[in-house]
C-alpha cells in the first residue's frame, strides 16, 4: 500500500508541475540544439553573417554601424579564415587569412548592416558575454546567444497553447518541433537578426490570446513589444500584423454582436480598446522604424554600397510574392537539402503541421469562432505580407527586389499554434503521438550540418 501511495504521490507531483517541467525541457532542448550546431559550424552562414559579425564586434565600442562605413578588420579576417558556406569564391583562404587586407572584398569591403538599429546586436553581445568569460570563441559565443532567442520562442509558443487549454504533451511536442525546425537552424545557430523572428511570433501570439481573454494590460504592452521587435528586424512586424488583424476582427465581431445600426457599430469598433491597440501596434512600429532611418541618415559617413540590380515593381511581381512565405514557412533560409538528408523529414513535419494547421483552423467548422479568426488571420497575413513589403519598397524607391522566404519566419509559431488549436486531443494516445513526433523531430535536427 505504501509503495502504491508513493507512486500516486509522484504521479500527482509530475502532473501539478507539468508546465514547469515542460518549460525547462524546452529551454534545455533549445540550448542543446544551438550548442550542438555551433560546435559543428566550420564556415559562416551565407545569410549575411559576415555583415552581422562586423556589427556584433563593434557594437560594444561604437554603438551603431554607420552608413557608408567599412567592414571591421575582425570580420574581414574571420571571413577569409573560415570561408562562407554555399557561396562560390568565398571559400576559406589561408593566404588571405595571414594578410586580411590583401584581397578585394564583396561590395568593396563595405557593410550593409547599417540598415539595422543596434538592439539585436546589443542584446546578443550582452548574452554572449557569459560564454566569452567561460572561454568560448568570440563568434561562437555570439552564436550561442541564439539559444536565448530560441528558448524564448519555444517557451512562449508553449505558454500560448497552454493558455488555449491545449494539453501539456501536445504543447511540448509542438514546442520541440519549433526548436528542431529549419528556421531555428538558420536563424539561431548563427549570428543573425533572423534569431529574433521565432521569438517575435510566439510573443505576439501569446499577448494576443491574453488580450482576447480580457487581459487589458496586454493591449498596452503589444505596441511596445512590437516596436522593439521591429527595430530588431523590420520583418518581425509581420507577426505583429497578424496580432493586429486578430484584434481588429475580434473588435468588429464584438461591435456587431453588441450594437445595432451601422453608426453605432462603427463607433463601437473605432473606440474599442482592441482596435486602438491594433492601430498602435502598426503605427508605433512604422514610426519607430522611420525614426531609426532618420538617425541612420544623420549619422551616415558615405553612401551605401550597391547591391545587385533591382527591377521596376509590376503586378506580376506581387502575384509571385503571394506564394513566397506560406508554402515555404518551415523551409528556413536555403533549399531544404542544404543541411543534409535529415533535414527532409524535419521540413516535412514542420510544413505539414504549419500549413495544415493554419489552413485547417481557418476553414474548420468544428472550432470556436475565436480560434477560426486566428487561423484566418495567420493564413491571410502569411500570404499577403510579402506583396505588402514589395508595395512598401516600391512606394519608397519605385523598384523591386525579390524577398527571401525566411522573411516570413515570424509566422511559423503562429502556424504551429493553429495546429495545436485544431488537433483532436481527446484521446490520450493522440497527445503522446504529438509529443513523440516533436521529440523525433528535435532528435533529427541534431544531425543537421553543413552538407
């Protein structure tokens, strides 16, 4: 009897602390994944890591990288000594490693990192310092900081799902899918502003669900967090655009239910706290980005280096961009097989859950209206975000440059949340199947590498 009682007590203890244990598991899984991949990186990421290393190296001394400035000596040397993967002509160069200023660099040795406000680089530099004190290489320490960003995204994805009463096992399984995903590999195991994308999407979704549950303080916090995330990387605004759309639709539904007549409904909608917060999310982020561009221009020491040949924006470009983010939402920065054969099942799991979850939740009649709004907003924003960015760029410059699909990474957590809201978890075996799928995906992700 005593043994049975002890077993019952242990089971009860685990159930009561299930959320805490799951959060700890996601944090550990995030840092194990990042540490494993960082240890295997021999070359730089082709996704502008060379530029980001320069900013990361200078931010503690200079604060910002000025437009028209040259790439720091440290970044030049690191690039030629290690090489850039998947880019012909930028392999490791032992001769130049001894004399880093003896060769011609891309874009004449200039930098494009001045486009970014310093917030991502400052926070990454601070988070890297404990690793530097522990004796980790300076660049690897900056890469290890990706574990903080990834764990932030995984934990808030879990908290969002639990807020929606999704079982612990399902929320943990989907969190592990996020941690082991290709967007996580490319964004958080290198020094990259993409590291903030998954965290931005998860935090935006968590605050949105809290707001829908009546937590008014989140309506005040959302614009602040959106502004910070956008200053880390402009494309993070996409995730908060989804949050704004959910709030606007919820406010419109509320006004329709509570008032009669167009005038009364319109007034109620316009004065609704959710509407005001949604407008503030987009407005404050855009204004902050505009303010940074003004500061950047004032601090410039020369023109930006030329980058490729942009083309005029035409309607056909917008049509192409509608298929940019959504189908490739779990692809990451490069073609799927760039990280080895193991990346194919990882990509398949992420894509199936993301696209199936978002589209299914948007069209399902067996879910609540609130959840259907989340699915609808996720699909709509993911499809329209790339054309919207193209229109914004065209309005400013009149030109168009195709966007990489990784710009939509911040919507990946939203899509996984949709999958969690859609799943039938009444059967216990189904819950553990999702957990097993997440664990298997994470385990496979440890086998990714520089294929």
